[in-house]
């Protein structure tokens, strides 16, 4: 999902929390803080997986000719 879609969903969640009359201001603040933390963690994990994927692609490009030469491909 593109970044802007995630951001729109994050904003919608924040607005829903703020509009909830059953939550105290402290509960609203805590909920939003947790959601923002999870959002940042998800972004970081996505970046990490992209880096891992790129490294694996680099390695496979180098290993491909070797494996081919050895008859494994």
C-alpha cells in the first residue's frame, strides 16, 4: 500500500479516537501515541525488508554465474 494511503488511514484513526466521547483525554493521547509508534515501526520494517531484498538480489546476481558454471542452473 502506498505511503499516502497509510497516512490517510493513520489520520482517520486519529480522528476517530479524538471523536470518541467514551475515552478520556489521557486515553486518547495514549492510544494515538501507540498507533503512531506502530506506524513508525511498520515503516521501518518495510525499509528493512526492502534493503534485505536488494542485498539478496545483489548476491544472487553474483552467485548466478557461479552456479551456472557449476551446472546447478
